C-alpha cells in the first residue's frame, strides 16, 4: 500500500525504479500524471506543472535552459509528452523589458509564441510566467480542496501562517497573468527559504530543484492541511447541520428523472444540453444543510471552479420532507427565469466597454435538497466535470466555513475572469460542435448489427446513446466496443424488453437521470419468423405483434411523454422492413407486424408534428451481416423458402435487387442518421427504403 493511503491522506505513489531511468521531461510527465490522478490534488484540467531543463539548441547545439510547462487547455492527469509547451528561458526573461504594466498584461500572451523552443506547436498557457519566474527547477501549481479552503477563508493569511509557518507564504488575490508571475518572482527573492505559496482564492504553488522532491513536497503540504482541518472540524456539524432529510436512493433517482427533462427543455432552446446527476455523500450533506443557500449564493472561489460552474448554482425549491414533484415542476419555469434575470443583471453591473457579448444565461449547477446535484452542459463529459468541480467547491466551503468564514470571488473579479478577453479567444478557437452535439438517443435492439451501427454513427456525430436490448451479453460487448472508441461518458446500456410497460418506463427514467432526457428514438428491436399461414400458431402470431407492433407502440408512447415534457421537439425513427410494404411468402405474421409499424409511424407523425416531433421510417431488406435475426431457424427457413442454402442466400438477395448490391448495417445507419439530423428537419411521415431497389416496395 502506498505511503499515507491507510490514513486517508494523499498517497505517495512515486516509484524510484520507474523514475531512475527517466529524463527530466519524462520525470515531469510522471510527476504530473501522479498528481492529476487524485481529484483531491486537482480536478480535471486544473493546475499545471513545469520543469526547467538544459537542452541543446536545435540551431547552435549549445546548451540552453528550456521551460517545459503544461500547455493551454491540458490536464495533468492525462497529459502526454506532446501536451507540454517548451520555451526558451532566456527569451522569457527578456519579456520583462517588453512589459508595460498591469493594465497591459494581457498583451504579454501574444509574445509567448516568440519564446517557443524547437518549433513546438503546443500553445503556452496564461500561467507560463508563473512557472518561468519562480527560480527553481520544478514547480507544481495545483488546486487541492484542503488548501483552497485556507485560501478561500476570510482570514486566509493568518491560517496559512498558523498551519505552515514560514515554509509556505501567502499572496493576496490576483487574477492569473503576467503580473502574478512577477509577484511570485518577487516573493521568492524576498523569501529564499520558502517552499511555496498559498494564493488567496486560488490555490497552491510549491517548488524544488528535484522532481521527486517537488512531488513529495506538494503532497506533504496538502496532507498537512487535511490533518489540520480534521483536528479543527472534528465534532462541528458541517454547513450548520441538517435542515432537510435525505430521500432514499430510489426516490432520489425518481425525483431527478422527473426534474431533469423539464429543466433540459427550458435551457436547450438555443443549443441542446446534456445532464449529469450526482448524489454522492458530500453532495447530499450540502444540499440538505442549513447553510447551503447562504454558501451557494456566494459562488465558488478558485477560478478553475468558477469557470466550469458559473457565478452561482440554482437552488431548486423542493422540500424532501413533503416531496411534491408536480408542485416543483409547476414552479420550475419561474425559478429558471429568475436565474436568467439575475445573471443578466450581473452581466449589466459588471460589463466593460469591450466585454464579449453575454453568453448563455442559464445555470450549470442545480441543487435539489434531499436529492442531489444536477449539472447541464453542452456534452456529457463537460457536465460530469462541472459536477466534479462543484464537489470540490463543496469540500472547500465545508472546511473554510467551519474554521473561519468562507468567501467567494468578488463579483467583479468573477466577471472579469468569466468574460476575460483571453478566455473568449480560447472559446472562439474551439472546434465547431458536431451535428448531433448535445443530442441524446436511445436505440432499441442496440446490440444487433443495425442497432450497433446506428449507435456508432450517432456517437461519431457527437450524440450520447443508450443501447437497449434483451441480450445482456451482446449488450455488454457492444457497449465495451463503443465506449472504448467514443468514451464511457457517452454510452449507456439498459436491458429492456420492449413488450413490458414497466421495463420501457424504467429505461426512459434511467436515460433521464444519466443524460437528462431524449431527442432521438430509434425503434429497431425485432424478431423474424417464417411459416406458412396454416402453420402459423397463435403464439407465433402474437409474438410478432407483441414485439414488432406493441413494442414499438410502448417505446413511442414513453418517448412522446418525455419529448413533450422537454418541449424542444425530437426525432423518432422506426426501422421497419421492405416486408411492411411488399409481402413475402411464408411470413404473414412478420409482414403484417411490420406493416403495423409503418402505419403506427404515420399516426405518430400526425400527433407529433404540433410538438416538433418528427416520425419517419427506414425500410431495410436482407441485411444479413451482423444481424441476429439472420441466424439459426430463421436463416434455415428463408433459405428453404427460396430454394437455396445458407451460403447462397445473400447472393440471392443481392441479385434480386435492382442495384445488385448487398445492404449493410452501415447503410441503414446512414438513413437513421439523416432522419435524426437537422438535414431532415422538414421531413416527417416519410419512408426511406434501403433495400438496393425492390419495385414491389416502391411507396408510390
């Protein structure tokens, strides 16, 4: 067990046997990944690390000092070697002669590319001077909850002195930038024995001349703060004690499933949002506490927290001791509108002549007493990370308010970071969102060939996908395959029998909690049967109708309920069959059920149109590859019907088509994508045949 792990402290994971053969840049990478692996040290994307290394100049061959520092937008926990910016230290020092004063400090960012070593394309971050001007070889800048709790306290300077003595200094709040880099340099010159500094309302800097020593120093300083807070807060009720009871886990999910689609609909008018629900113990303790509303209104302190969680959260008016979900939903619109108005007023109070235009006025974080925390962002990963950052803020508020008085960033300072022109430039450099960004899809029969191909197409275009199927093993394998290529954030699974009302309702509730709602519904679950009419049993007939007709109805009915709650439209795609238009011999039950699907889609297109819900049908034919229905008894039956063997069946289907081409799962997925995307925004009640051409199935 790593040192300190048993005590609950940050564990020292440095392995000398691994590090001994590493170069200094490789040790920097190793140290960075170790620090970033624990959220108590720093959250995703937070903080940065650096090393000053002697390297040969690529032109002169002379040894020069090079600053290796985390590049703009990186994450120290997952960074690789190409994530570091590299800059000549002599050129960084020469920048001091270009500095015109604090009112011009933002222009210094434009000089950083001129300091680049070895044509490194990785952009240097705004924090580069903070590392460059500390006169030590290795520097860590992290945002540990325990240290930010000191930094965010009203008397943070005194607390820093009490906990660390002269080993760690303190600097007042200053927005990150060139001036703060000079402050750090000045502090180091005046305090040569200090090993770091606490930045008010920001975080921790530590430094040393050896990579391992710097790493171990950072852990020791964080662990000392954790130990100090434990001694000071033991027996003190967190956040003033409990005000609201915590609901049982299943009730918490039920409330979240009701609230999230409603919130999502209200805040997705301009761009679709994806939700995340968090009801871990730290969150539940906070949302049920007496001081929650007071502390939440103060906002977060650390700039990294603030940028991802907005000026403050929205506290949902919900009483868990009298859980009136309908009443809360009725009041929800007013809560959202009040938040927007408050945010707009904040913008007007704080804006400058050159401030960027006001951005989305909706909250990111929603606190629900007794239930948990909901976050909404443009994609699932960002929504999850925003929740993680607010958990960090909760941990900070707990300790800070217990030993002192917690203070958030002053409103004007918060605004100046949120609407910083350098932050705006970073936002403008982000790639355009993909066509299905922010959309949530459910695909029934998701573990089959067509379902998996459709899910993959949606994922490739930025959607989140719920795979629904009754085959647990195939479902797990499909999820693992897709999650490995598109991340676990965006793929969920649910075992669902489409003929069960309860199973369908549960699946949609789970989807609401996991992603916030639904936008795209692909009904693709299916079976296939082949029998002459006189040999078709009532059981076989009912099975076809149950899965292919009733099942599609149940999935659609639940979808309509959620889509109408959201009120932002949506797209439903039925994967029917050529057989729904053109009868085939020996398959009356199957063909009739498929025809029922097609007509149900027409009916739903009529009902959905006033709500912006589009319903369209894709008719495949003879998609053998990857399809579970083309195996076993069905394959034998169809081969027998057409007088061929298994090997000859695909060739027979290809040759009977007008285009003489095989139809693949990816072909069906392409049609399902068209109907899900805005490219078909004016199409509903339509049928697209993807059958390589079958004259009997022509729709006109």
